[in-house]
C-alpha cells in the first residue's frame, strides 16, 4: 500500500508546491511509483511539470464531482517522472458547487481508495487557505509534510497547523505529522540558522535532517516545466531534495 502525504501550511509561498514536485521527481528517479495530486486552483504544480491547466479534458475537478470513478481517468503521465492528477482553472468554482454536498471533505479520500495500491508514494499539494481543497487533502493523507520557511516568525505558524490537524483527525483519526522540512535556508544570515536551531530544539526528530537552501534554480525550474532534477541536476536544490528523498525512503521505503 502506498503512503499518502499532504503538504500543508496555511501560510502561502513557503515551498509546498516546490517540495511536492522536487521530492516526487526525486522519488520517481529512484524507481518509486509516484503520483502527484494538484488540488490547488492556482495549478502551480500542474504548470510546474509543463502541463497547461487550460487545455485539460479531465482534472481533479471531475474527480471531486465523481469520486466513485477513482483517479485513473484523470491521471496523466508527465516528463517529470511522477504521474499527475492535474488541477484545472475550473477548480476554483468547485468549492461553491460542492458546498451543499454531504461528505464533501471526503471526496478525494473516496477517489483515492484504489490508487493506493498502484503507487508507492502519493503527494497531495493543496492551496494555502484552509478550505474544502485543503480539508480534502488532509482527510486523504496518512501524514502531513510541513515546509517551514526559515524566517523570523516561522514557528508562529505551527499552532494553527496543529489545530487544523486536530480538527481533521475527527474525520481521519490516523493523520499525523510525517515531518517538518526547513526550507529556504539562507546560510549567510544568522536569523536563518537561529530559527533552524529553534525548530530542531522544539520538534526534535520530527524535523527532517535535510534542510533545503535558497536556490534560484528551484525558482526557475517550474517556469521551464521541469523538476529540479532535470532542470539543474547538480544544483544545491536538486541535491537537497535528493537527500530528502533518501531520508523519506529510509523511513517509508519497503
Ligand atoms: N528553496 C527555494 N529557493 C528559492 N526559491 C524557492 C525555494 N522554494 C520555493 N521557492 C520559490 O518560492 C515561491 C513559493 O514557493 P511554492 O510555490 O513552492 O510555495 P507554496 O507553499 O506552494 O505557495 P502557495 O501557498 O501559494 O501554494 C515560488 O516562486 C518558488 O519557486
Ligand atoms: Mg503551492
């Protein structure tokens, strides 16, 4: 059975999508069967693997409307390595369309049931806001991956996330934090190092040993529709995500 991870952090721009794509591609390079699910109307992950979200026949939108159909019909192969359930721009309207539906937080979970056997890792990339899409992501996951951007107030975002996880545990009791990932580390500044030390003191073994540095190649790669391990394989960003993939394999690889 595959492991299902949801990236989560209600703050925007912390590296959720970058991590889903870079980690997913690194795991695929190791021969793992990886599925990425883009459940964010911004469709950044979809664009990051070079797929145009305006031209799709099927996307996660249709999956949410017809969860009994599973995921396969909406899954595309990508040049990045992992398979992808893309987001389309229509997704923005789904929140309203589904507002009155009973069990609307569990639609993705229902659709995922059979896919679990097909993949080793399923990584779900939600938007920053805690709406229907994030709830579907968290309700489907076994574990939450938490990117924590190393700036002065990084730790302030954690209580809100912990509250959210406790809330979702009412419908998904097994949900737990799978790991906290320090991202956008700037080795030249003291603040970045101080915050990392604080995060490690507070959360101990929950924090991945790997820290992701600020690396401009990571910001460039999605505009070329490529994951970092194709776009700039020897970059510091690619090496860091490769190390993260090894760490994850150490915990979860069979
Ligand atoms: N380690 C890094 N070094 C440099 N730039 C990065 C790094 N990680 C992410 N970025 C850039 O920072 C921006 C935000 O990252 P990303 O889109 O992954 O965040 P996000 O949490 O998914 O955002 P949102 O909440 O809007 O979905 C992007 O432009 C991305 O390319
Ligand atoms: Mg994102």
